[in-house]
C-alpha cells in the first residue's frame, strides 16, 4: 500500500508539484480503505505519513488511538518516531509489549523481550532509569503464572536488587 502511494508520488513529482495531487491520492486511498474491512483510514494515513518521512505528524495522528492500531503499524511508528519524541512513544512501546505477552505464545514473548530494551532506553531518556526496574517487577508480579515468560525475563533481565516502590 505504501509502495503504490510512493510510486504515484514519484510519478506526480516528475510532472508537476505533488501537493495538489497528494490530497486526491489520499482521498482515493481512503475511499478504497473505507470499503475494505480490517484497516482504518487513520491507520492508512499514519502508514503513508511514515512512508513520506513525516514521523512527527504520524505520531500526532496516532495519539489517543494506540489500542485501535495494528501491531505492524505501531512497530513501524515506534521505530520511526522514537528519536523524535521518546515520551510520546512510551505508550506505544508499552502497548506492544503488553499485547505480545497477552497472546501467550513463545514467539510473542520473544517479541516482548526484544521490545524491552527500547522501553529501557525511553525511560533512561526521560531521566528515570529506575522506572524500568519497576516495570519489570510489575511484569513479573502480574504474569507470575506464565513460567516461560518469567524464564525469559530472568534470562534477559536478571533480578539484581529489590526494585523501588512507587
């Protein structure tokens, strides 16, 4: 979907300014998307903004709609927008981790483990690295019955001390 849009953009740029054609292209994509099930117009717009290199606009559009967006879109958004606004990407990262854990599949647990260093980096950027230790403690407590998850957490992030309480 993004590649078709970007190809149209390149063709239009070769002939004339893109701006007059951009809205028409977006409206056409929105119409087709509205008829299809599974992808919202908002999600499509976010993906196209990211493809255009407009990560901040995509992040702004996603605010307040994180639970309604697919993991694919959220991962794309997290990757592109983390450097721009780590604080705004925090709920995206936490949502992706929680969603992966909720699926109760080993591969999804591995996905969550791969996202945890990103979350750690975001907390560090906020000047609150102990918040990550607290988050890990909360995961261990909340999901204590998920032995495979706890084993992965213990392997990747061994418990070194009692985390601070808040």
